[in-house]
């Protein structure tokens, strides 16, 4: 298969050689395909996400809250000479996929006098851990070398496996860099957690992902300037990444493959026309050969278009801008569909937001608000469902979080509706802002401090639990708001019963 991006060859010293292969033009002047083929004949290339892995902390995109000068990560990456006995020895990196956990481990391992060992909790066992610890102790004592042990998916280790790490971490035989996508408070044993520094990584912002993609396009380790991204293709890749750098680079690599394939097809068609004499005057004119993408001159960069990203990823572009009008328009249509009890439309707009890469926590917050504003006391369990969904999405994440959000949406959209509580608080706020109700009845005022009784505070107060049905007849609102009704329940759902009970309560309280 043609090498589209330039060869990536691992040298004996571990460095990467990403020089682009050069090929001589064949009789038809079609050099570019030969150059890529020659490059592809080298040793197998690493994925783009691996080739673009930062080599220093300064190259890391995102996570700036962890990378300030003097931060524990910088101390750890600087090496033992810089950190000294008081510096951090082991860290647990907690964050979503593609946020840089593996990258940070590799950067830390590049410190002076260090070697890198990687284990996966999926395949490694206690024997593997103990072997690494023994070798690390030997390397430290004989060769003054510090072993950086990167343990991916540490939450998959059971208690016995995690306990096997303790001697090496406690005695600094290794610098442990453990990565997890699960909350370490629930998945890592307390002794190991207390001996390690817990650092939380955040999903990359859209700006971070965009910078990462542009770097991959131009960097010699990436596409080496042989391609460029159109604005809509770039926006599509950013949306689909969901803050995951690895996903963004993998998608870029796939889209570039499609774009280069299309360019080769165009070149082949043009060459065929030239061979049959149907290419026209330009094809026959030697002065224009170098300007043709397939000519012997410098080839123009191939533009990766939106259609290339859609074909490569089999995902159509969803018109949705998280920072623009579409963000608010779709969210508005989503909430109004729930309010209008159109469950099918609500699920459609939910799907549009999720497929466009919207933060599921934003969606969950909107659902919680809708439960209180639009369903209200007509179905008090709707708010419980919405809050539980928001918490579950935070715990589980995507893509499974879509199921939880869908259940909450179905509950709210099919529930009876009432905005009586929403309207009630709005009217109460309006009266407060209008200057009504400044006073407080004396019998309701605090009577627990010295001298309060002399002021008449608490005098005549009726303790509700001493009254029949625990409802006493007495004045609660300020004088100018007596008889004012803010909450007016509807006849929908549970509010039918609430309305009947509220009528009796008001008669007793007001003595009418």
C-alpha cells in the first residue's frame, strides 16, 4: 500500500526517522505515487497518533492546569536530580481516553537516567509486577537507573495485584505512572492511593484538538505538509473527537488516506488521457507538466475535504456548532420537544447533539432543568430520574451514557406536565423586586437570643405539630401579602391530588 505520509522508521537508538522518500519520475512524469510507494516499502509505520506523541511537556496540548512551572509533573519529568527526595515519586493519572495519560508517562520516562517499562493491567499479573520490581531494584543498585513503570488500566487490577506494587512504590524502586479512566477512589486500593499523587486530566477543548490536528498536518512526523485541511473538514474532525486526541488523529489519518486515494485516481485518469491524446493542449505542453499534481515538479498539497472525512469515518457531518447558533437552536428545540410531549422529536434532537460531539453533561443539565420547570409536581419522580441520569452520565461517560440520557428524556417527554412551581417562584420574585413583603410577623421571628422576648419575638407562635393534622391556623406571610397565592397547581398528573389537599390547607391556615 502506498505510504501517504512519509516513512516513519524506528532507528536502533529509538529515535524516529520521518524523512520523506523521494522517487524519480517515470516516463509519464507520475512521480508522487512512486515516492509514496518507496516510502511505504520501509519498515511498518506507527499510527499517526503514536508518531505525533509529544516528546516534552512543552509539546503537550491541553492539561495546562497540570503543567505549570514547578508543578509535580514537571518535577517528575525533570528527573531525580531535580526533584530530590521531596519530589513526587509516583502518580495516578485519571481522565477520559485520549487526554494524554500515555503521553505523559513517555515524557516522564525521557528524564535522565531512566528506562521505560509498560504493563497493561488487562494482560499482566502479579508475577509480571514482581519481575519488573526485581529488575528495577537491580537497575537502580547496579546501574543507577530509575525504572518508570507505566501501568495502563490500573482499575482492572485486583487487590492482590495492586498490593504487589506497594513495595516498589514505597521504596522508590520504580516511578509508577498509573493510568485509569475510572474514579481511583473506587478502583485503587487505599495504600497505593495514599502513596501516589492523584492528577485529574480533562478532555481537550475544541481549540486544543484543532491545534493538534494542524500540527499533525504540517509536522514532519505527521503528514509533512503533503495535505491540508479544509475548514469544514477540520470542524468535523474536532466535533467527532469529543476531546479525545487519539480519536482525532486516527480520524485524520483515515481521512487523509481517502483524500490521497482520490488524488491518485485523478492522476491516473489524467495520465490515461495523456497517453490516448485526449488530455488537450495543456497535457501536451511540457511547460505545464510541473504544475500538475502528477507531474515531476513539486506536488501541491492534497486538500482533505469534508467528503473525505465523512467517507473515512462513515459519519455524516452534523451541522452543529457548540459555540454558535446551532448549539442554542438544537438545545432549544430539544427542550421544547420535551415540554410539548413529543418524545420522538426529543430523541431526535438528543441524537443530533450527541452525534455532533456535544458535552453529555450539558445535555444532562438541561434535562434536570426541564424536569423541574416543565414536569414539576405533575410527576415529582421526573426530577429524581433526571438527577440520577446526570450523576450516572458523569460516572459512566459515553457512549453508554446515551442510553441513560434517552431514558430520562423518555420519562420527561411522556410525563404529565406542570409549570406551576416555575410560575410560582417567578411571581414571588417579581413581588420581592417590587418591594412587597418586607416585614416578618413578630410571632415567626427568632426568639432564641437574649432580649428577643422583650421585643415580642415568638409571642403567640403556634407549633404546627400540636395542631390537628399538624396544620395550625396562623399568619405566615408579611401583612401585605396575606391571601396571596403563588403556587396554583394544575389538574395534571399528581397535581390533581395536590390541588385538593392545597385547598384544604389554605382554608385551615387562613381560618377561612
